[in-house]
């Protein structure tokens, strides 16, 4: 029996190690390519770093305004994520703990919007932003995040399970206002799911490419992914410089995930174990 368990554990560890290599190898390859000169990049398979990182970095900063593009992406992503979390959690609290007419119908309508591909409504969305005077404006990338159907759906289920009705009733008896209940009781309890949706929302907003590409035309307002894409030319591409831009673009996502990973894992495992 012990030998059988040892073989199973060894097999699982080997499989996990191979999966880890598959996941890490692309990142390592991008890092190595960022340290190679463009002229010799395709002469062999780049697996060992070389000493051209600073040269490629200087080239990157000379071709695009990395700092401004980085700040544009940060402003849009942070604003959009905070708005999504606030309004989605507020709506989820209402759907979970309040009773009002047509509640289930409204919730089903929100769920239906999740199944509509964003590509189908993209042209209408762009026309709507033009009509609102938000074309070539960062608000066009922020305001649509006032609510998230996915966020409302996930938070509603989490609030229903994690926040007891008796706790809400006790707060009401003590004279606590409804919005105060949301701020002081509901939000602290649902921190794990907020962290999870915060990571996903930040990643989605940071990596958003089609929206900024169509809605933003001024280079000073470009987000970092769009600015990096502008490095690619028709006849010549400096892939070493592009790889450095990709590395800079992925750093905020890694930082956000590293900061919230504990809460993210807590939310994923919530409800997995029952007493």
C-alpha cells in the first residue's frame, strides 16, 4: 500500500512539474529574447540571457512614451476595477438580501447579458460612446464598468452563503442604516470574493486591446498594450524591444496577483470543505 501511494504521489509530482515547465517556459523565453540583439534573435533558439537588455530598453523608451502609457493603463484599470467591485457588490447585496418586485426577473435579465458575445455589441458600443462625446476619452473605457453581470452573479451567491440573514436583522434592530450594513458588515465578510473579482477585473481592463485601439486615437492617451502594438511595423519588427514592452506590461498583473493571492485562493476554496 505504501509503495502504491509513493508511486501515485511521484506520478502526480512529475505531471505537475511538467505542467509548471509548460507554463514557465513562455515567460522565460520572453525574458531571454528581451536580452538578445534583434539581429541574432532568430539565428538560434534563445534560451540563455545575453547582455543587450539595457540597449533594448533604451530603444523602447526612445520609440514610445512608456511612462505616460503605463500611467494611462494604470488609471483606467484601477478606476474600472474599483467601479466594478463597488457597484457589482452593491447590486449583489440587494439581489441577495432584499425583497422587491421583479427581483428574479431582473437578475435573470442580467444573467442573459453574460451570454451575449461582446463582439456583437461592439459596433453599437462605439457609436454610443461617440454619441455621448466620449470618443478619444478614457471615460469611454471606465464608465462601462459601472456593473458586471459576472461580478453580480458571483457576489450574489457568495453573499447569500457567507452573510447570515440573522446578522443583517440584528444590525437593523440596532438601528444601522442599509448602506452602513453594506459597508460595515457585508464588505468585510466578502473580502475573498472581492479580491478574486478584483484580480480578474484588473487583468481584463489592463489587457483590453480592442476597446482602446478603436476608441483612442491620440498617442498621448494610448494604453500600454496599444502602445506596444504600435511598435510592430509592416516591414520591420524589433522583437527584442517588443518583448521588453511585454515584460513591463505583465509586471502590474503579477504584483496585483501576488498581493491578493491569499484572498484569491480563499475565495476559490470557499465552500469546498463542509463541516
